């Protein structure tokens, strides 16, 4: 009974039982998130596109430059500023890079390459036979090189976070 009372009390002040504040109270407004971004991705009735230096004011979305790739033809069309906010069904803002994901994928590929190299070296007769420690070192080096290369490639790719989702069934 005490747990239920505590949960109700925390809920009424906007906090969760594990001490986290309400997401709504802590989240910046949609306008603040859009205006703080240097560029955003948008989905409109005609397709997906990108707007640079966006500014949300009232019911219009201003921007320096913008384009949309049409869903049907795949052609890129320049957008005129401002765009009516009602014409936008989804907005995403940059949320870092994909360096971590790239490192994980690259490390996995490097580990597989290391396994192939170790297996290949152990099957050659009459050649140098490395010890177990040398195998482990070769495996570790190929894994680390793959992870490093993957992180570099992933760092060049932007991760996006949707802040204004489309209503269900409109995609």
C-alpha cells in the first residue's frame, strides 16, 4: 500500500518511481529543438528532404536552403521558404554520429578476418607455426584495426532523432 501511495505521489508531481523527472517537463519545446539545429530532415506529402538553418515561427517553417526528393520520381526539388508547418508530417534533428555502430560492425569484420588469417596460417605445412599468443595478438590487431576503420567511417554519418512524428497510418 505504501508503494502505491508513493508512486501516486511521484506521478502527481511529474516524477517516476525510479527518480527520473517527467520526460515532458525536461524536454525542450519543438520550436527550441528545430531552431537550435543547423539542419533538419523533413517528410512532406511529396517526399523526404533537408532544410538548412531552420526556424519555426508560428505556423511556418523558414529555412536558408531546402530540398525534397520526391517519392514517385526520385527527383530532387528545391523548396521555397517558408514552408507551411501543416505540410510537414515528420521532422528529425541530428543526434550525433554513427561512430559507435561503425566501430562495432568494423570490429566484427576485423574479428572474422582475423579468424580467417589464423585458420589459414595454421593449415600451411612446413611454414612458420605461430604460438597461441601470436594467434591471439593477430586476432586482436585485426579486430582493433577493423573497429578503428569502422569508427572513422561511422563518424562521417549523421544519426537522426525524430522529434515530430507523423500521425499513425500516414507513412
